[in-house]
DNA sequence: TTGTACTGTAATGATAAAAGTTACAGTATG
DNA sequence: CATACTGTAACTTTTATCATTACAGTACAA
C-alpha cells in the first residue's frame, strides 16, 4: 500500500466535510496538512478522477465533496489511492529456473487478493461522515 | 506496509518448506528469489527473531523452519515484517493549530487498527503448508 | 589444527521513489 | 482586465531501498 497518500486523502476529505459546501482552496488544505500545495492538487486531481471531489477553477475556485460525507466510504478512498498492491506484489523477479520462483508470484497474488477483499470490507463499513463525527 | 519484504519472507519460508529438514544456505535462497544474499540474511535474521526460522553457523550451516509449516501462519509473517503501519500512519505532521490537523492522526490510528485486525484474521487462516500445497 | 564454507553485520555506494519547489498557462470572477 | 484561483510540467532535494564489499566469528572435516 502506498505510504502516506491514504492519510493525505482522508485529511483532505475531512477538511472538505467541515467546510460544508464551500469551495476550499488547495492552499488552505495544504496549510492544515502541512504539505506542499502542489501535492494537494495532485491528490485532489486523483480524488476527482475517482468521483469523490469536485473542483472549480478561476477566482474563488477550490474543491468540495462530490457527494454527501455519509455516502463516501473509506474503501473508496483506499481504492482511489492504491497503485501497488497491498503487500508489495510483483516487485521481485524470481528465478524462473526455480520451481518455486517460477510460480510464487501467482500464488502470492491470490493470497493478496483475498486479504485485500477483507480489508475493503472493513474499510467499507466506515463512512467519511462517521469518521468526521469523531472530531466532535 | 513495507514494499516487498512480505513477499521475500514468504518466498524464503516456501523454499525452506520444500527443503524439508535440510539446512539451506542464504546463497541458494538468494538464487531463487533473485536478490542479494545479504538481503536474504537480513530477512532471515528478522524471521529468526520472530521465531519462524533457525539458523546454524559454520560450514554446512544454513537455515530451516523453526516449526512445521502447518503451524506457521501468514499473519505471523505479516507481523514479522511490518514496521510502518498498514496505510502509512504517522508520516505527516499536520498543523496543530488546525482542529482537524491536531486530532486526525489519532483518528486515523484507530481506523488502521481496526482494518489491520481484519487483515490479520484473514491472513491467519492460511498456513505456510497450505500455501506450499498450491505448488503441487 | 588448519582450510573451507558457511553466518552475521557494518559500512558504503548506487538506484529508485517520494516529496518539495518553481514556473507558468488556463480560467472564472468582480 | 486585474486578481485569485486550478492544473500540470519540469526540475531539485530528500529519503528509502537494494546491491556490494568487507571482514570477523563459527563449525565441520580432512
């Protein structure tokens, strides 16, 4: 799983939840997360592609949630930021002359798939709204 | 979760399972995995600390499983290699002046803990022996 | 009792991935 | 048309990962 992108995305979405329906600037978001605004925009761009946020260009532009926080689940955020697989699948290039090396990646893949399904089920139980409820 | 260490450890343990009760050298393991022997020894050192393998120094030395493959579970391997947490916890240093930034790491932690419990339960169902059974 | 084949680990260097920074074109708004 | 934003590309810096070299320690076996 990718290092800190999940945390950054959840942080962004949490701030947008508290901003209600306001268009929030990447500068402001970057200030709370304490990272570079360009990184925030990249992450927003990804969240946008996955239908979680909307952005508006131009003066008084910014971003906001694409749907109510009660309808956004942590599993969606996970799906949005994942790129490598959960446990680091397919990074090595085992020796194909070895009977184990030749087949292990396939077997690891199916192990990972099962584990990831369980993880998604768990994250799918928590909505952004519930998560934000913890701040009160 | 750490990139490829889980895969390397499972690969090592699989090779040791097929080696039956032989002491297997790090050189041989490195050949199948196609990585550097020193990295293998480091990973073996970690697996040893976690009680999963035994090593013998000196000529005709090497490593073998510390217990039968039916009694080693993927959850143990996961626990052995994890260092950072699952989803990249605690990497950012959010702005403490922001009410969200100030508390988000705690809330993320509890989210991660729950998700990880589920993941461990899933990996705990698969023994090394079962995993190795797939190669036949 | 000495050569050999291993482990264990530290130190260093190379490569790759992640994050920060600068820069600037594009776009709404007033 | 000035302003305050977004969206991206290009470049640099930082950090993490992996490979390599080196060598001390250990057990076996001739």
